[in-house]
C-alpha cells in the first residue's frame, strides 16, 4: 500500500491570547489517501477549521502558532517550509474553499479577472489562454453559459453559483488535495445536494483527494470515504464512513448520532431526542483526562478516565478511538459479567 | 371547534427600489403570495421552505410585526389586521415569538432578569416582587440557572441564550409562539436540548407553535402538520407523516430527496432519486 498523500501527526496549534493559551488543536492525527475523501466532523469551536488552516499554513500568526506535530504532505513536512515555499504548495498542490463564497471572492472584480489572475499566477500562459481555460473550468463546474457568466461580478450570481466559481478557481491549479471548509453550510438544501454531487464528481475525474469539514453528519455520509470526529481540539474517532455510521464506538459519536432528528422517523414527533447534557469544555483550560468525561454517561468508573487522558488507539483495523469506553468493549464487558 | 389561528390569503408585497439618491420603485415582489393555514390550540404547524420562500415573512405578518398587504389573520377569533395600538398589544400577550439568532435578539445592555421581565413590565403585570419571582420561575422552567439573573447575555453560549429567549416568550403565558428558526444557529447536541425543551413546554402549557425552519428533519421531529412554502406560496400541506412519506408535489419530493441522510449505505440510491427529480427545483 502506498503512503497516504497527507499525514498529520500529533498536530498542536495553540492561540496565545491575553486570557491565556487556547489549545484549539491539541494532538490531531489523521491521514488522507490519494483520490479519497476524508470528512472532518465536529461542533463549532472543536478546532476543525484551525486544523485545516494549520495544514496549509494559513493560521493567523500571532496569536496562533503550531507548537508541535508534523504535517507530511507527499513526503514533505509543511510545518518546516518557508512562507514562499508554502505559497507554491497552496497554489499548485493544495487548494481550499470556504463556507461563504461572498467573502472569499473579491466583490469589486469580475469572475474573469479573478480566474485569469489565479491561472496565470501558477501557469505560464497568455491572458487569452488563461481566459479560455477559465471558461472551460466554469463549464466543468456546471455554470450555464460560461462565456457570458465569466464577465459577471460575484453579486450577480446566486450563492450556489458563487460556490461553483470558488470551486472552479480552486480547481484551476489541478490540486492533489482540496480542502472544503463547510462548503455547503450557507446554501439551501437543494443547492447543497447539487454542490456535494459536483464535488464528488470532480474528485473522481481529477483523482483529487478531499478534506470536507462540516458539522453535518448527513453531509459526511454523503461525501466521505473516511471520517474523523473531532471534539475539543482532538480527534476522538476515525473510521471508514460505512463503519462509523454502522458501528460508532466513541460515546460522543454515539451521542451525536443519537441527537440528530431523523427525516424518516415517523415516531420522532412523539419522542424526545437524546440530547447531550452540558457543553464542550473551554480550550483555555481543558480537563486533564478525557475531554468528553464531563458529558459522558460511562465516565466515572474506576478506570480513572477523567484523570488520565485516553490515547487514540486502534480498536479494529482502520477504526481508531480515543476513549476508555468504546461501544464494543462495553458490550463485551456486559456479556462477560457474571449472570 | 374553531382554530386558534386562522390565516387566509395572506399577501405581503415589497417594493423593489432602484437608484442611489433618488430611490424609485421599479417593481413589486410578493414575498408572501396568498397563504392560508390554521393552527389549533396545542398543535404545531411546521412551515418549511428554502431561503427566500417567504416563511419568515409569513411569521412576522401573523404577529403583525410586519403589516400584511392583504389577507386575514384571525387569532382567538379576532381579526389582527384591523387592530392597532393598545388593542393589538393586548392580543400579543397571547402570541409571542422566538427568533433564530440568540446573539442579536437579546439586548446586550440588559441583564438576563430584565430581558425576561420586560414583557411583564410592558404589560404591567404584577408588582416588582411578583415579577422577580416569575422571572426565576420562568428561567427554572427553561433549564436556565436562576442564579445568573444579574448576568448579561454575552456571558452565555448560544443554547443558554436561546433558553433566555424562550423564557421571555413564555413570560405572559401565551397560547401561540412563532418559532422562527429557533435551533438553526445551534450545534446538534445543543439543538436537541432546545427541541426537547420546546416539546416539554408544549406538553406542559398546551402551547401552539408555528415552527418555521429550513431543516426538514428538525421540523419533522416537532410538527403535527407541515406546510411547504416555495416562492411565497404553500405548495403542499398536510399531516407530517403524509407529507414526508407520500409527498404529492414535485417540489416537496425534490426537497426531501436533497436532505443528506446520515447513512452512507443509502447514498447511491438517494443520489439516483435526486437525479430523477432534477428540474423540479430551480437551479
């Protein structure tokens, strides 16, 4: 088996603020294979966006700093590169799209200017050639009538169309890895479905790997091959998408899936959702042991997981979990208990 | 028995203006283009639709926070569109609203206690002491520690703030609450807490909800009946089970097929369904 395209090992990104050190990313390890999609899922403030920004070296410094870990991309540690070298990586190998295409596109420039500029920055081609490629790209991301649309300003386009333009710009460098941070959160559900389908199609056609960051388990199920669940600055579970949804191990993942209202559940009106009590810990002063312990229904047993931080361990081949109480072990200990 | 709320042929028309200094109206758009529905006491009507479908405008027009261009809104048998001033204010005691964004809907300069007490003050309910007791009771009911009455909203998380907003809406013991995207700014785990709270309050106080949201799974989990809005009109309505399991209108079908379902095993099947329905929704 070949080495993964991206391997993040024990990444730590801390924010040095007046109030103290915020451990936004605190020991994240994950890997992305060539041509595959990793879904990074977690609730707001869990550090998923900071993880992405750390990978491509776009964290705001100061106050943030990568204080530990490695980001091995195609054999090179990105955390060791100079700003200049990183810029090349970002332009040629890794591209990123964000939640709100209106704020990432320049409102005062036409789509053409922005596309041509990006294409020419990384390719030695004429303006005319860059424009031709730009129109091709717009066509590829499903923008109707691209030779007219390329002259538009961003505000002429709907949210979904703007996100398609962002994807076209991201594709212009033929990246090996596309990082999409909440790419469909600002979009209506019908448009979201179209954009997710488009991303998946492009991934296959360009043999491109993707990291899709989202808070939405439904979006994850839709696009991801592998899933990493983040909680309070750490990866708490990683597995293939099929495995994760069928056999979630971490109590947080279980709770998160249980808290989701079900579209197809006729009984849901009468019942109650299984809410997770409390809320995530402050990353200014995270708990010493397991970060989910305070909200975990299984913590507090004699194993002392509230005091000693559990390691991310491989429970089954390809299924990693950071908990002393994974579902399968709980089931086993129940069976093993004397009758 | 007549319904608690009866809305008939509701229309809200907005002018479309052009020009930087000398604005002139060049066109009109009907954000709400003839909407009718009923809500019975103790019942939840889920009003779903995508952005711009007119669902929030409908909610505002029901409460007369925005005056409808035409149509009728009867609440407890009274025609709200004809009321104003003191009369309207009295009716509003029984019809309250909870907003989407608990960050911008609470006055940052008021303490939690004063925010919840404000409706009581405005309507001259009770003495100061009564109100103080009532505020504590309300906060307790919504699961917000009354110990923090003297704190300010910014000190609390989104979920806690939404509890403050709900306590305030409950202050006058209303019979109807318009919930305008009440959980869409919240994380899943917190969202579940608030949905459960809204259900508990409904069971306890017999509240009726007009529950406006874009998230079809959330709406299903709280609603007895559903109305699907598209471009200012209700395109389909009925009991929740019927609308979700046997949608009749192409738009509803496409909307339901677009919802990402947390089950990777069914991805291909749903994708195929979506492709089949393509064209029912405007791109």
